[in-house]
C-alpha cells in the first residue's frame, strides 16, 4: 500500500514538474512574440469627426463609431463598481489574471466539456480588445494571459479601467460608457441613476442580447443581476438596491443631438477634411469649428424657404401627393396611414379627414388634428404653367378631397399667428450666401431648399448667369477709365450682326422695352438700363472691363469676350458673387471666402487655424511707434474714390431703382443690385451693408423660365430683405463718408453738367478732383444704327436682361 502511495506521489510530482516545465516552455516560446504594450499609454481611440458653428453648436457628426472618451476621474464611482460587479470583482486584487476564476473555468471545462467566460479579467479583455483577434483558441487564451500580466506591470489599475471603459462595445454603434449614456439615455454619465448605470454595465457581456432598446426584458434581467452582485458584495445598501430594482427600463435610442442644421456647409467641411486627412478624418476625433453664426444660419434657412413657398403660392397648387384609403375618420387610422411618410424640411405630411365650406380638418403627422382655415387654403388656384393659373377656388372642395395626402407648414409669422397652412414641395430652387466682408468668413449658407432631397449645392456648385448683377463691375471699370456718375450715355437701340459665336443678329433691349435717350450713369445703373451698359462697354473697350473684373475676383479667361459681358452672360455662383460684392462693402479690398475657422485634435490641441486676408484700410497708413497689425492685409483692388462712387450709386438702386422695395427695412446704409437673365431663368439680388454681404439666387435646376415678371427684384429680393432684417437688427446705421480727392457739385440732371446758380431741379453729384466733366457720349446717337449689315427681322434675337 505504501508503495502504491509513493508511486502516486511520484507521478503527481512528475506531472506537476512536467506541467511547470511545459508552461515555462510555452512562456519562453510565446513571450518574445508578444506585442509591445507601450502604446497603451498613448492610445488614440477612434472618435468621430464633429463639426460646430462658430458659437459652438453641434452641426454634424461623421464616423462609424460613436465615442465620448472620458478620463478616469470623470467616470462615476457607482458605474465603476457596477462594471466590477458584472465583469471582475477582484480587479483591484489580482495581478491581471484571476487564478481563482481560471481554476473555476478549468474545472467547468473538465466536468462539462464547455468553455466558460468566467476566467477572463478586465485586464485580459483589454489585452484582447487592443492586441488580439476575437478567435477562441487555446493559444490566443495563453497569449491573452501573458499579455495581461505584462500590461499590469506597465499600467496602473486606473489607467486600465479608463482604457477598458472607453473601448468596450456597447451596441448601437456606441463604443465606451460615455457614448452608451448618450445613445441609450441622451444624457451624460453624471446624470444617470443607479439602475441606468447598472443597465450600461450589463451590456458588454452581449450587447445585442441584453440591449434595452431591442430586448428590454432580457436587459432588465441582466441589469437586476448586476444590481444583485453589487448588493451581494456590499457595494450598495438594501434601500438603494430595492429602489434601483423598482426602476422601469427607460432606455430609448437617442441619435446625435444636432443643435444647428446646416447640411450644405457640413458637407463642404466633410469634403475638405477628407481631402486634408483622408479616411483618418472620420475617426481621429477632429473637432472642426466653422465660421457660421447659428442665428444668421437659421435666419437664412427661414428666409430662403419662405421665399420659395411664396413663389409657389403665386403660381398655383399642383395638387395632393396622392390619395390614401381611409377606413374610418379615427385619428388612429390616420396615424397608421401617415406612419411611413416622412417630413420634408419644414413640410409635414397631413391627411384630409373632413371638408367644410371654407375649411378642412386634417390629421398632421406628429401633431394630430388641426384646422386649415380659408386663409390657409385660398391661395391654391390650380397651377397650369409658369405663366397661368386656373380659376380661384371658392370653397375647400375646389382644392381638396377626403383622403388627400398633402403637405402643411407653420405660418411664416407663426409667433404672432399660430396655425398651419396648405403647402407643397417647391420645384423652384434657391441659394443664399452671407459673408463678413472684412475677412470673407461665411456667416450663413443655404445651397437649396432641402439637402436631403438634393445634395447639389447651388451656392458653390451652380453655374448660372448673373445678369445685371454683373453691371457694377462694368460701371466700376468705367469710373477707372475716366467716366463719372454724371456721364451721359444714350439709351437707344443698338444691333449687332452675326459674329463671335452668334449665327443670328443680336438686338439687346431694356427689360421694359422702352428707350430713354441720354442717361446719366448713376440713373442707368439704378434703373438697370441694358443699352446704356452695352454702349458704355463699347466706349471704354472690352479689355478695360475684363482686366478690371480681376479686382472683383473674376477670371477674365472665364468671361465672355464680347459685348454681352455688359449684361452678365458669363457663369458664376452665389459664393463668387458674394466675394465680388464684398469688395464694394469693405472699402475696396479683395478677400477670400472661407468656412473653417479652426480644427482641434481629440485632446483639444490646435491643428489648424484660418489666417484670412483682412480688409484693412488702416494698414495703408503709417504705423504709430509700437503698433502691430494682426492678420494678413488683403490687397486693395478699388481706390477709395471708386469704392465711394460705386457705393453711392448702388445705394440708389434701393433708393430709387429696381430694388425700392428694400426701403421697407428703413435703413439708408444698404446697397445692392438686382439681376435677371433671359426669360427670367435666373433671379438675383446681390446686396450689402458695410458689415454684411448677402446674395440670393432663385431659379429652376433645369433652366426653365420662372414666369413673366419674376425678376430678381421680385423673386429674390424678399429673401434678402428677410435675412438682412435679422442680420442687421443690432447694428447702427453707417453713413457713407466722402474720401479725400473728391468733391460734391450741383449738376443739371438732364445734362450732367454743373447747374446754373439757383437752378431749382439741381441735384448733387460727386466727382474726383482733377477729373474732366464729360459732356456726353461722344459716339452720339449713331450707335443706334447697325454697325454691320443687318439680317432679316425673323432672325433678330431679343435679349431681356434686367
């Protein structure tokens, strides 16, 4: 018997020794192959790209992984305890490997033949998540153990927990506890109660199986298990335990809380970041701060959308989107019918339930029942074409039927008059750009009615004719060529024979079709006289105008090299026009538009800061001793005298010209120019104040006409006015100061010559010192005769730009 015992003892000792030798062999074989763990001290977790307005409002988030990295000190103590209770209650005691847990797991494997997760510590999970593949093999498990022991020697327990709690996957694309709190509860961790913290701690075991959104019952079971472990370990008292158990499951999906919708701008930023940093831009945690002002962006969105709806209402109702079958008049049936139909921008889907004589009961998705009164309906005469509407409706049944799927929107003046208005998705498109003329910072930008229906950014990508919006370039060039605001140019017919790409004769016209004879340049610009502009361009020459266009940021090689240039037949976009008009607003300096103010790294360090060109009149003056100028001075491209005259003339566009409607704003410091192209295919208003430039464009993407009388002053000016009213509401009026080298003189408005003493109808005009007064257009009325052989009347082309 004693011999048998000795034999067994020898065999056990030999087995243990062989086991130890085997383990040592495995260690010496695998240890050199283990990855270095030093980078864990400087690990960069994948964090999405976030884009903000200049005033810190979140505009967008890009990236597959949602993550809110937190420092150990920022993580609530109850959450740490909940995770330890759920995953590794001996974390602060073991050296990275819990031998008790491993022994239990080994015993289960021997007795049942099944692997257990019980032997995996938090440190081992860190090793697996950062260094190893998820495959379940014995070699990987041994590597995991060895790595865990190595990591524990190099990092503190607190550093390990911080890594783990920021890295772990929590379901619904959320990585880390910070993101989980936002995704499931829409709050920060410090705002969650014990039950919610325990719910989050229960997720890592199986994020899909124990998800409180997709499987609330199993998630509650897991949560209660975590709470029970915390109570059993003595980490929470009985009262807290019972109170947490009684809490209902309150989790629901919370998307990223976008504070400012500006998708056209965020797409511009995303594209720029991708060009700079490649795919790394999406997960390096960059925070991009744009130049957008949230107040002005909201004003631009409201102004543009209301303007497009106003056009729609002028041209008639195209009818309901479709008919839906109603089983009853119950709200529940209406709710079910509208469930798959999404809102579009500010248009909500609604279902017509009942019609009265001059009103309609509708069910609005997300709102419930509402009444559309006659004021909300009466605009809806049938649309026939861009120039024709059907008979005005007399009752609600002329417009709607029960079961119609329609769109409604809040009244434009919703604050003063709450209610809903029949609407439709506009077919007309538009864009609005607002710049700070001092440095070109984009303060607001709308590239269309709704980005999610059309991602084409009309503010930056469109190629449209500016029409008469280009005339200030021509007139500014003329002032440099020696003309004055009082120079007379004959407003009379002119014809051009075929040539320069034309197969037919060109006979330009004024928008009104009338001719006004000799006209001062100031009046001609205010009234947008086409024939004066063409004759002016003829007299000073194309070369002068094309070269001068560089001063406004245009490339002469991209402009037409013929006399249609005077009518704005080149191609441009609203952002380029805003840059050009910034020269007129800022004192004569050419700035570069920009929309990214700064880029911060994940740790808050500065990666990039814009260094814009700045309009700086004082930079031209001698500096006082010790004075230092900040920023890069923008090049002066217009003289102070040219700038003053153009400002003065463009203020007259509002005072007495094609934009007199803007006088409703009650300010004398506004200037601008309307622009309309052939057959009203494009409508513009380009306007400015010394501290804000705004450009509005309207038109159809397919270039079809907008309809008779839909000029820039009608189709775009109202949006500009609505925006500028908000943009300038806190700014005092700024008078125009006469620069040196100029003088004022009373002139005869008919001749442009100095007025006689005591002349009753004399007006004041401004002139450069030393510049001669031109008596009249030296080419006289001869320009009214054909310059080349004429073609037949049927081949004459009529141009109507305004």
